């Protein structure tokens, strides 16, 4: 085991070569963790350079715990993570509830220390991972768009074809290329169907100094202190408006029902005038909110269409050389609050499973074991997205409003999970389960939950009939 300033311990080399496609959160974390677990790493990305757009997301302790192996990352994470306080408002900007920090909840008898929910600005988190990867001598190869995935059973290798026709191969190909990954043509034989949820969001983040140029905005949304990150959640029947701010960044999101001009893309730009046309229809919408919207740099405004996808149990190609992680394997709607967390958990779990495999001949089992260890857990969190979405549509009532969804998301089965330890402890059990059919019981899901296949359509039909979505077991 090697110890360096960058990494508390690097495992002995396994000789397994890994090609990672996509340098988003999942891909960068997979690159770091695969390196730490002793594998040879190469990472390619379609963009010509690092993409620094995006606003914020929640990352839970089950993911950030992995940073402890990377002292500089852990230190930087302390600086960039912020613990938001949440307060509900009406759509005319009147406060309904007092600001509250959101605490994770602890199970009876648990020894784990819960802490508060924290959020990250995506560009800062991305930059932190990228710098660490560079420091260990692995650089992202930009301008490399994968257009096809393949695997060869004769050589036992997987690979990709790049847009320029070049072919790149490795023992394992990790598809971390996010929404609409080309890899599903190999893993499932088809693309995954995505359907509109009926919701779209205008969203942006930009430097605080731009927002502070308008005196009315400055007075209503003053600069906050270090480590503070108030979230104002303006909730109404058809719209949600969120304002999130830290000392240096201002961000707002407007969720609305009309999604026609939006696309499910993190690069689709939009027009501020379209946002103002919507806010002009909201009764008592305050001028200060429009003034904030008008300050948004035009190239920072996204119009994101929120889409559903059914859970996909298969993330591994038939010959076991290609595996999907992050959004390529499972997408989340924002109400699940778990896209980045589960992407990081995937990266840790997969790198560990490959170390447990130890040699290239066992790789195909490692990928299947990882898939089996993770699928039920991520599908439970996808299901919570549906439950939560409904709860966020409730109108806040004075001093009594905590969306049920938020309550579910603070449960210990979510934040307490340790993906590396889980993979180490369960690797052989799942190998037996897959090879000999011995029973395997997931323990990274709500206790007592029994997984049954479900679809978005099925759950929506239940909601339309006025039935509760069944959450069997201990989800809270
Ligand atoms: C620019 C950007 C901004 C985002 N902003 C937010 C945000 O503000 N809030 C939020 O909640 N989520 C945001 N997300 C999504 C969020 O990062 C993910 O949902 C989550 O972190 C899971 O990460 P992922 O690595 O699986 O996917 P992503 O973070 O989407 O990363 C996928 C990566 O793969 C690359 N890629 C795609 N296709 C190919 C290809 N064919 N060949 C090579 N590379 C490819 C993409 O360019 C991207 O870098 C953003 C994603 C991106 C790419």
C-alpha cells in the first residue's frame, strides 16, 4: 500500500485497465477511486475543456465520506460545502416559516453522527475533483466524444469509438457520460425511454457582485456571512421559485408547468424575456424578484426539462466489459435530491468491486456484483423522487410546513450508507448469489423493504386514483 500527500493509501496495482467516458461528477470520482484502488486509469470527455456552468446540488455524507482518503479534497470540501437554512415563502415573497437548518435523522441506537444537510456549487465541486486528479498525474482527455461502445469476447476487452473514428480499448469501460448514454445500446440493446414529467425549470447561478448592482435586490437579498447559504423556497400551486445564495454566488430557479421550449440538457441556453412573461402571470409577484431575474447574465440561464425514466436493473454489457454509473445508469428528478450523491457512491462501489476482483479475468463478475449491490438502493431513491414531487406541491401553511419528501431524504438508510465497506463485506456473498443462487438480502435500503419491479406509469396511475405510493418497510 502506498501513502502520499494526495492519498492516505493507494492499494497495490491490480493490472486492470479502466477507460472512463465522461468527466462529470461520476467520471471524475470514478477516476480517483479507481486509481486509489490500484487500477490503471484513462478518462475521456466530449467537451473541448472543463465546463464551469451549473448551480448547486445536495451531496450526502454517504458520498462525502469518501473524501477522507484524499486529504486535500477533504480540506477543500470543508471550504466549499455550505449548510443551507430553508424557509418557505408565498409567491408574493412573504415569509411563511422561519429559516431552519435541515438535520439528518438518527436511528434508535445508531452510533453514527448525523450532521446537517450540505450543498455544493457544482462548478466548485467539479474543479476540486479535477485538481486532485491532475495532482496524481491523470489528466482528462478533452474533445473525445464517444459515439459507440463495443466489447469483444475474444480479447475480453471493451472499448469506444470516438467521433473522429479512433478506437480506444481497456479491460473495463465505465460509461459515466450522463443522460442519454450511447452505452445503453450495448447494455440493454436499445435507448432508455424518457418521458416529460410536465415540469421544467429556468435555473441559473452567477457571481453575487452582479446581483448586488441593483439596490432593491441588494436590500431584499443581502450578502450573507461565511458558510451561510439561505434557501428561500417560494411555493405556490403551479410555480416554485428558489433563491439560494452564499457570500459569493447568487442562484435562482423557477419551476413551472409549461415545458415546451425546454430540453433535458445542461447546456441549452434560454431567454430571460420568456421567464418574465411567466412571472407577469403570477398574481402579486413582487418587482424585486423580476429585478433579480433581469440581472442574470444571458449565457448563464438554462431551461431544463425534467424527465422521468423507469428504473433499469441492467447496467452491465453481456460480456461484462462495460458498466454504467451515475446518470448513465439511473437518472433522478431534482426532488430525489440524490443525483450527485448516488453517482459518487457508484464510483466508490465500482472501484472497490474491481479491487476485490483483483485480476482482469474476474472483471465481468465485479461489474455484475457492483450492479447487484447498487440497483435496489438507487431505485428506492428514484421512487422517493415521485413521492417528494407531490409533497413539494403542497401550499405551505404558517409555521407547520415541512414537506414529507424532505423528511424521507434525511433517513439514516440514505446518509449512513458506506459504499466501500458494503462492497467489501458483500462481494463474496453476491458472487455466490449470482453463481449459485444463494439468497442475498440488501442492507443499504429501507429495512424490511421488498423490491418489486415498478414503472413510472404504474406509480402515476396510483397517484391519479388517489392511492398512496406504497413504501413498504422502514423508509423514515
Ligand atoms: C455542465 C453540467 C452542469 C450541471 N449542473 C447541474 C446543476 O446545477 N444541478 C444539478 O443538480 N445537476 C447538475 N448537473 C447534473 C449532475 O452533475 C448529475 O446529475 C450528477 O452529478 C451525476 O453526474 P454524472 O457524472 O453521472 O453526469 P454529468 O455530471 O452530467 O456528467 C456527464 C459527463 O459526460 C460527458 N459526456 C456526455 N456524453 C459524452 C460522450 N458521448 N463522450 C464523452 N463524454 C460525454 C458530459 O459532457 C459530462 O461531462 C450538471 C451536469 C453538467 C454536465
